[in-house]
């Protein structure tokens, strides 16, 4: 988005955006859609509306299927697009580390569809628990296992624990014998929020445990069979809901040479984000791996700020190429990282200090409102959050567009695979 916006200011260029969705969405907040705290319209915005006043912008609706770098063509599900310069910014997708049953039956948390499906799944299980007379089966419906102790897993666990405290016991007294969900957060690392400071890691752990979340560290998921999550230490938990937020892998770019692909399927780029071994093709964001930045010799972290800064600089460099001016190498300006734990609780790591609690939550709130596309969305987001803050009870728990359920009744043959990071 930053790349397209910057390029569109130069009227001598023609920009075509290719996407399988017709909207832009804001990934840091999809967990709040999944837990029925905000509407999807708050964090989504149509591409065509976003660029409706830009005359040199076109949108092509269709997922990329193949790149022909010799003919300079991109083949999509709905046609072919020619280019002079191609920028790949597809990001990542969920990584199941070869565990076929987990991929088949777990619920991912990566897209808007994933968030809506998860919301439907949790609400349906609430209704099933209300109708179920068998305590063991009711407990299975009311148990949620979250695999992955990064920001997404922590944020999901915190919001579900918040629902437990403020909503479930009131609206779903039949959800379990105790009247609450059992929420289990597991990770194979010894800490939550691995890349963050020790203070932030401890704060996340303490807050979640105080809210009733069971945190299992040093615990790798091995399989998901017959409605049971199997762990590497031999233990298991019976559940109808395994939420998978344990890792990502770069989306494929068919047509690029093998020499252009590095670890994690990320596309190797030089200091100008130009794809190695290919001319006139660039990659930015989570999908690329750049090792030329002296401060990040093993590549940049897969964070939004990296993608934003790369997009802005590449727009400048593409204009420099067209106008035959020298290019500027990319250097990441690390502004810190943050994660929300639950309402009124967050952690913020800045380059020189860390702070937690209510002020960190306000900082997180402010920082995440700014990038939301469209003034109306910002107003809706602020007013929606403020109302939820006052009432502790948003009224968005609607089962909409239910998809066929994933059932772990016919497992794939078990393989000795443990989740990796």
C-alpha cells in the first residue's frame, strides 16, 4: 500500500495492483474480528475506493499463479498482466511444519476469512455446549488450545480470557461444567513473545495466568488426532478447537529461479530489494530476505514496519531507475515492537526502554488507529472500542456464513513431526 501510494504521485507511471481479494485489510487486528470485538468493515477497505481519485492506478482482481520473467508477464486466475517492473509483496501464509492433520483440522489465524471462520466456530461450539448433556463432550467443546506464543497467540488468549470473564459465564452458562472456557496457550519456546524483552515476556505470562489461561511452555505440538492435541512430551488435550498461530512461511512465487529463493521460502534480494538472479523484479515485506543491512546480517524481522519502510524507499528507487538516478540502499529503522495482552494491558518495547500496563495499551491503541485506511474506519474503530470499553459487552456475536466444520475424525497417518520455530 505504501509503495502504491507513493508511486501513484508520479503521473508518468502506470501502476497495476494484483490481489486475490478486492480489499486491503489490517492484519494486527484480525484477532479482534475473530473474538467478535470489532466488525470486519473496521479493518478492511476496498482497493478501488482507496485509489478512486488516482488516474494512473488500476486494480486486477485475481491471485497470482505464475511469473514469466523473460516475457515480463504475470499470469493470474483471471488473466494476464504485462509489466516493466514487478514488485512481489505477497507476504506469508500459515506454516504447519508438515503436520497434515493439523493443517486439515486446525483453525488458522492469517486472513479475514480465517477470523470469521474462527468466530463462527467458537460461537457454534457455545451453542453445541448448551445442547450437550454429556459432560466430557461439553468440556471438549469448551476447551480451546492455541498453538504459538507469539503476538497473535498471546492476543487471542488474552481476548478469549476477557470473553470468559465478561461474557461467557453470563450468556453461555452451559458452555462447560464450570461455566467458562478452558483456554490453553502452548509454545515450544521457554518464553512467550520470543523476540521481545524479558520484561515484556514476563508481563505477558503473568497477566494471562492471572486471567485463568493455562500456559504450557517448552511444549511442541506433535499431531491432532481424534479430537486430541498430542504433544511431544506424550501428553494430550481433548478439544474441538485447535487454533494454529505457530509459524509462517513465505508465499510461493512460481516462475522465479531456485537460486532466488532462500530459507523459509523467502525471496533473496539485494540492498535495493531487487530479486537476485532476475532483472526488473523486486520483493518487499515478509516475502523477502535481505542480508545486506549491516544491523541485520541474518535478514530483517518479519514486521509491518520493515514492509512499510521498504515500500516507501522502493517507490523512490523505482522513480530513480526510470529517471536514471542513483539508487539508495535500504536500512531498517527499528522503532520497536508491541503486543496487546488484553483490555488495559499491553507491552511496548522501544529501542531504549520498555513499558507495560495501561499506558502501553493506550500507546498500542493510538499506533494501531493511525494506519487504518479511511477516516470513517478510524471513527468507527474509536467509537466501537470506546463503547466496548464502557459496556464490556460488544453485540457482534453473530454466526454468519458458516463454513463446513473441520473435524479430526479421519486423521492422516501419524508421522513423527514436531512443530518448529
